């Protein structure tokens, strides 16, 4: 019971500091970071677990890069803890996406727009291309249904519960759960390899 009460107090403290930050208290971010650092590192680890093990960015470096971007924010109206973590999950994805695009551009001489997944030269290029393909698919989904795109980001990347996601988006937890299921099916269809790509991959493996 005491653990639950302590967790509720911490959530309230985080929300209070976020509101102070929104109102212009620049010191609030410094007070906030020790309270949210472990959770930020957990989200960063979820991202980095999907990357090759020798990726130059590691969870701690990703969190530090995020912090520098948070310092530069000027106009964010934080509502609560869930809103914060849902937002920073998107910011981490953007950091990794920028990194992937830059690394691919350097390898490909600036031409990455038309590189297919099956043209990856190594594990790093494969993962970079997968990240870019997922981002493109999420943008397409957002044009159709922005809420479902955000549900994927907050559930898959931030690890928020459906109840927390519903709190951010103003819907029920069950609605968030249904949105995630439908969005996941849509994304799976969009990211499915084409028959031509599968045949080429089979030819390469048999050769």
C-alpha cells in the first residue's frame, strides 16, 4: 500500500513540475529529470534493443541527446506524466530517424529516397531502412487516422498502458487497445515485402 501511495505521490510531483515548466519555470526541467530518468532510459532501451548491438548510440547517449532537445523546447503545454512520456517517445524516434537518414546519406552519397529494403548492404543499413520505412508508414497512417498513429507510438515505443494512452488522447483504454490492434494490422500490411522482393531474396540466398 505504501509503495502504491509513493508511486502516486511521484506521479503527482512529475505532473506538477511539468505544469511549472509549461508556465515558464526553467528550473523545473532540472528538478524533473532525476524523477523521470529511469523511465526515459527504459524507453531508450526499448528503441536500442531493435538496433544492431554495435550501434554508436546507446540508451544513455539517446537520453542525453533527448535532454538537449528538451532544453531547447519553448512552446509545449504539458498536461501530465503520460503526455510527457508519449511525447518524448516520439522525440527519441525522431532522433534515431535523423541519425539513420544521415548515416544512409553518407553511405549512399546523399541518395536514399529510392533505396529498397532488400538493397541493404549490411545489418546497419537494413535497420536504418526498416526505421525509415516504418516512419513513412506511420506518417501515411497519420494522414488517415492520426490517433491510431499516436497510439502505436505511445504503446510500441513508449510502453504506455492503454489506460495512460487513453488519458493522453481523451478516449477509453479499450478504445486505445482497439486502435492499436487495427493500426498494427494496417502497418503489417503496408510493410509486407513485395513478391518480387521475396523472390530476389530467395535467389540471393540460393546463389
